[in-house]
């Protein structure tokens, strides 16, 4: 790249600070400024001598950045992304792309109309390990996919809930965390066609759920279950199992099991099980360690965003694709409320 690109960040909270850190150490971009009305963000900007704005539109107008990273609360994503698109500024919008499928559709239309690229921050898809697992499962190495197990069981620290929106509906593990796992499962196994679910808020007693159980049917016929809770000391989650983010002490435990007609795979422990000879429950089952690459997907995501701005790459995760992930999460919420089966495709069709 010929010159360092100037990247702005709207929302300098938990993930926004991580983006700021990565921009600061990258040789290919510099921080154009941050937009965040909080006094903490203002003090942070002053301490680091970074241009600070209370409003993202002021940052866009006065700094004219090459791209903006939207890392604000979910309900603000749509307007911030629309403001970028209206000014021809490519955006990296944190997941979930917006807070509802209907609002995501408005962004899909704006991107189609203007051609301004928007990349959605489902950053795990940039992990070479996730890409390799997808190639293995979709490439038929474990045969026809029959069943999938997903676990997201861990304990969020109590002070995480000091932020009000994290205690309210929409700020919990379905939209904030499950959305990552659903995106992984869609990417690895294909589209999810039907959803049943139950949620509970019994452990913490907040308006937002802390625990959920899902039953999924994939378009290819495979059946999946996902169990999640953010209120339990446990090692089974991508965060703690993958080693992707050094902030989480790594646990040597799986969080996904992929079962096929020829074998099965535990992830990210990367063990592949199969019968070397005749198959059947009396026969010896072999276990092979699968060597797969691992890299920091947030670093790769930033590299990709710069390439999207330079128009040398197209967004790996488009708004429309991320809307497909959001439709499944919305289906989970609807299924839990209604106690019925919900079809993500219908949610997408209703929004169109
Ligand atoms: N990719 C990931 O792994 C990942 C991880 C965490 C969060 N996220 C996503 O990032 C977003 C932010 O989450 P968080 O945990 O960092 O939240 P947070 O509450 O820690 O940070 C949000 C920040 O946005 C600021 N903000 C509020 N109103 C604003 C406005 N009008 N303009 C600009 N800034 C404003 C707040 O002051 C706060 O500093 C959410 O959409 C979340 O889903 C993604």
C-alpha cells in the first residue's frame, strides 16, 4: 500500500479500544480520530493525543478518514453505517451488523444503491483455522454431515454488567456472543433452515437472557444443538478453547463437534475420529490429531478492511451475509418466545 490509510473509530469501548490498538501498531494505517461521547473516551483521547469527537458525523466531516470502524452499541450501527455510506466512506461495522434484520435490510439497500463497501466484523471468519475446518467439513472429509454440537459455556465477570445496555433485552449472549457461533456454523456447515429454542434469565435475574438451548436444522439435513450460558465457570467456548485471543486463558477443550457419515471432528482441539477398517461400534476407532493453522483474526480483518478500502478485495462478510446470521439469531429469539419452529428464510423474506 502506498500511503498509510487514515481510519476513524466510532465507539471507544471494549472492542473499540482493541481496534484502536491494532490500528496504532499497523504500519499500513494511522488513527484519524475517535468519536465517542463518553467522558472516559474523551479522557483516553486526550491522554493519547488523539483527535476526539462526541459525534461520528463530526469526525467524518472534519477528519475525512479513508474508513470508519463502527464499534458502538448495536442500536447505533445502522445510522453510523448509513452516514458512512452517504459520504462514500467504507465502513467496518462490528457484529451484529444492526440490531434487527429489518434495519439490516435498509443497509443492504444503501450499499446496493451506492456501491460503498461495508464489511461486517464477524472476525472469526478471518481465522485460517475456521477456513480450514470449513474446507474439511464442506469438502466431505468426514462424509455427509449428520449432526453438530456447539457449546458456549463460560462466566462473564460481574462488572461486565455495570454497563446498562448489557442488562437489557438485545444486549445479551444471543446477540453479542451466539451471533459469532451461528456465523461460524453457517460458514462451516451451510445455511440453517429451521430453529427451535428456549432461553432463561434465572441465573442473573436481568431482563436479558443468560442461558439458552437451541435445536437447529441445516439446509443439508444435518441437525445441530447449541447450548449457551454466560453464568457458569466452564471451559467450553470458542473464546476459551481456541487460543485466538490471548486475553482469555486457553483451555484444552472442544466447543464444537462435527459428526459425519465417515468420521467426526472436535474443534478447536482438532481431533478427527474414524474407523480405519470396518465401521461399527465394536470396531477400533482411531483418533488423529489434525494440524491446522492459527492466527489473530482481528489483525487479518484489519488488513482485509484496508484492502477493501483500496478496492483490491471485496468484503469477506457482506451486510447481506451478516443479515443471514442475524436472521438465525432473530429466529432463536422468536422461537424461544413462541415455543414454535421458526424459519430464518421467512424472516429474511419479510424484511425484503
Ligand atoms: N468482534 C467482537 O469480538 C466483539 C467483541 C465485543 C463487542 N463487539 C461489538 O462491538 C460493539 C460494542 O461493544 P463493546 O462491548 O465494545 O461495548 P462498550 O459498551 O464497551 O463500548 C461501546 C462504546 O460506544 C460508545 N458510544 C455510545 N454512544 C455512542 C455514540 N453515539 N457515538 C459514538 N460512540 C458511542 C460508548 O460510550 C462506549 O465507549 C457491539 O456491537 C458489540 O456487539 C464485538
